[in-house]
C-alpha cells in the first residue's frame, strides 16, 4: 500500500529550477525558460531500505551519486504544464517504489503430470536419436 505521506513530504522537499527548453514554442522558447528540472534529496525522505532500493532501481540514471533524483520536463509550452508533469512523474515514481513485487510461488507438479512429462521427453529423445547419418 502506497503511503501518501511520503509523496507529500517529497513534494515539500523538492527543489525546482527553470531552464531554457527546446521543442515547440516558436520565438517564445528562446525568451522564456519553460522547462522545469526537479531535484529531490532521497535521503531526506528517510525511506525504508527496501523502498529505497526499489526507488534507486526505478530511477536508474535519474538518480545521482549524492542520492538526488533529477527529473526534467520540457514537452509543454508553459512552465506550469511542465511543472505539473514533472511533479506527477515524481509522485508516480515514489508510488511505484512503495509497492513490493509479489513473491513467486513455486509450482507443484503431481505424480501423473511428472510421469507424462518424462514419457514425452523419452519419446522426443527416441525421435531425435533416429535422425542423423545412416550407417550402412
């Protein structure tokens, strides 16, 4: 179950900086810094070690060596839209990290199934043994 308190805490700790963007916007893109770059110090969140490990794996190259997650959004024309997108992506990343993957349960095979599998393997082996060069 995802803890909304972690996401709220993260949004309070996040640092935003606006940078010059590329892409759509025409002349506007040359004048206004519309792209947003979010930086979040993950250690300040005091996450559970398992959650931290999953977050680090999910973030990949977006996490720096100092433990900061850096997200950049530049697909929209306005600062507000880019800011909303970056914050949404950060919240999504944090929520994904909080969900533990389901543990795989080993499948069990009954005696009849095991015998059928071994019989099929034996049959396949005899077919393959019949192939190859013919010895006169």
